[in-house]
C-alpha cells in the first residue's frame, strides 16, 4: 500500500503538470482585458503537446486500419485455411433457431453471437499491442543509449 506522503507528492506533481499545460486564469485580468476565448484557444492549440497528440492520433488511426487489413486479408485467411478452411467471420451462434448460413440468420434478424468476429478482434488487439510494445522498446532503448552516451562524454 502506498505511503500517504508519496500519494501527496504524486498529486502535487500532477497538479504542476496540469498548470503547465493549462495556465491559471486570473479573474481580475479577465475583467480588465476582456475574455478573449479565441486567443487563449489558439495559444493552447499551438502548444507542442497538443500538436504531438494530434499527429499521434492521425498516425494511430492509419495504423489501426493497416492492422485491420493485415488481420482480415492476410492472417485470418491463412489461419482459417490451417484450421480446415474455416471462415472465422462467418462463425456464429443463433439464439433462436437453427439457420444454414449466416446470411439466412441475419435476414431473419435472429439474435446472434458472432464469436468469429470476436476472434478477429482479439487477434487485432494482440497484433496492435505487440506492435506498440516493439515501438516503445526500440524508442526506450534509443533513449537509454543517448543518456549513456551523454554521461560518457562528461
């Protein structure tokens, strides 16, 4: 269990980070100068952290679609072929009756448990998690090497 003093220090550090990102607004200053919302928003949006975050979100969205295609178009067909020609996207359990195909069950608007699609999503998650792990590992190794090099130069 964490020491209350350590928790207090952690909260204080978090508060410092927040005040660096979002500066405090003095109410007296607002009354004197007027509240220029657009100017403050522009200053906030053009901070380095916000731009880095936006770039990260865009790259993450692209990476997500790439991984989905990898799983759907490459991995799952090979995995299905190895499992005897199974198409995982059409694996389901009908909760009211028996249907010959997924299309029939969907046309009848039957309640379905689509466990094949769930398997696809699990594989998506594992690939994305592993990829992020590798990227972080490479990044942190490079950062550690840079710190070691800078200490050797001193």
